[in-house]
């Protein structure tokens, strides 16, 4: 993504997205069923919560997302995340669940399958029309209750 796109997305993000970091993490991954977006909260070095709306998929009890940028650095530094169903802009639509995120090594077929199952053709068309490539990485989030 370009710097301009990142600035636009920051501007467009719902101010309510930050609320996820303050909510009790008593949601469940099953709460994402039927939703097209989630807000993933990762943490800066300072501990400041950063909400990011994402497309996602669920498979084998885990959440998968395809992303790039500073989220990846934050997850590599601190894998603790919160996830809640949300609107496109990140306005929460349910309670968050706590989880442990990790960056998957390529290729990540399970992650791509789970995401594609949630969006089908629409996602491929979006990427083609927007000129975006498959650059980026896949994140896997294991809910806390399932984490080892």
C-alpha cells in the first residue's frame, strides 16, 4: 500500500474502533460468523492499542487475514491481539476475543482458502480492479482459549 492509501484508511477508520481495546475480551471466534470484516487490535512498542479493520477468514478454529505494513511489525514484536466483528470502517459489531497472532510462512494455502471462502469472487475482482497484488503476509490468530 502507498502512504496515501494508509493515510486515507487511517482517516476513514471509525473512531469507535479504538473501543475494542477497552472492552472485556469475552467474545468468541464464532461471533465472527456471518461478518465480512473484523477489527484487529495490535500494540505499538509503547503499548498503545492500534485498531485495524481487515478482511478475514476462519478455518480450523483460527482467524486468518492477509495484510501488510506496520501491523506485521507490531504482531512480530507483540503477538497478543484482540479481534472483534466490525464494519468496513472498524466500528465494532460484537465483543472482542483475545488471541495470539503469528505471521505465516509462504505459501499459506489454509489461510488463503479460509479468506477466499468468506469472500469468493468479490475479493479477486477487488484486487484485480484496485491493481493490488498478493504482496503482504498472512496472519493466523489463535483464540486465547485455544492457544497452547
